[in-house]
């Protein structure tokens, strides 16, 4: 039997108290200066040292060297060589804990030790990662052995479950499977946002087109003398409220504004007809009455007919 067996001191596997220690975050530099080997993590029970300490991947390994300076060391060496004692355990000082999901494994219920300092290595009866890790935090010893008290906080699994539930509900509301990935959810949200932006742009364009049509209808009513130009803003706002169809119906019910003489006329006299564009359009029996009762309209029609002004003597 080899007297110098290399032994696994620690690795990143889940221990019986449902926590892990990351080898990548373990500082062994100070321990390498004083690689003490204790018995059962007891100060004052030095039985040797650890030779050729190595950190490889997620494992820390080394060779146990017994000094045989005490009866305890001699007995431990014999039991080590015989195989009745064959486990070691580490004493660590915790520097940082994390509940980040990327450091958690299935079955883990306590935070992961992401940064630590190797303080000592012990020969133990029941040890390694399974039961006899000894941790120090804020000067307090946290014993995780069979008879120790584990005072590490438990993970806030309820929050994690609530987050998972929220994620499922969001996925279902988006029309995705309940187990959709974060990437799929983000992609769907971006897709819906793009569609919403496109709809908003289309609504904006439609609103601008409707406004231009309403303004054109109002301008037409002004040109037809159904309303005056100072009422444009009022009828544009009316069109926005009632719509173009109702606005056109309102204008259709209006008649063009005419001169007072055209409206009142003269008792027994001629009344100007809006269809008259030039003097020849006026019936012969109406010309004299028009000239007498509405000289301004007569002059307008005369000019339209002959291209020059005319004078009417009283």
C-alpha cells in the first residue's frame, strides 16, 4: 500500500447540506504558506501537513504527510495507511455567497460559496464534501458535519418560483408555450412592439389624410359662399368631431349667401337668379326690373356679357 496517497480535498459537488463551494473562487495562497493538517478540524491537534497541493479544474488535491510527533499523529498515520481513516475535509473562510441561478444545481437549497479562503485541511472520520466541511463566516464557525449546526441561510426559493410563474404567465399571454425561453419571450415582445409602431404610423397617416379632406371640404364651402373664411377653423374642428360625411351633409343643406337685394328684391320686381352668368341669360321681361331693382347685379352681368363697364342713369 502506498504511503503517500493523493487525496481529493474538495470539489464543487453538492454536499449533504445542499450547498456548494466553488473551487474557482477559492484562495489557497495563504494555506500554501502553512499547509497544516489537523485532526477533525481541532486547533492544537496538528498531525502533519499537506504536500504538493494542486488546484486542477474543480478539484483541490494533495498528499498527506504525518509528522508522527505525537501519539495521535502516529495513530492517524497507521489508520490512514490501513484505510480505516480515508477522508479529509477543508476549513474555509467564506468571503462571498450568491443565490444567482447560474451557480445553482438541482437539489440545492442554500447559497453557493463563490469566494472563499482555504484555512486548514483535516483528516476526518466522515468528511469531504458530503458531511464534514467546516466554514467560517464573519468570525463565526459554521460546522456542516454530522454533529454540527448549519447556519447558512436557505435560498429564497419562493421568489424563484414566483419569478418562474410570472415568466410562464407572460409567455402564455404572448401566445407562447409556458416553457418558452427568455430569448423567445424577448423576440415576441420586440415583434409586437414593431407591429404596434407600424399601426401607430398608419393611424397617423390616416389622420393626416382625413384632416386634408376635411380642410378641402371647408375650402369648397367657402368658395361656394356657403360659409365665410373666418369660420374655417370652426368647421374644420366640427369635421374632426362628426366626420367628413356628416360635414359634407351639413354643407349640402346650406345655400350660397346672396346680396340683400337678391334676397329682399323689390315688391313686384325681378330677383337675381344665381344661374345667370351674363346679361343674355336674363329673360327679356326681367332685364328692366333687374336694372332698376339690382343695378349692381345688372352691371356685373353686363360686364360679363360685353367686357366693359356700364353706367346706369337714375
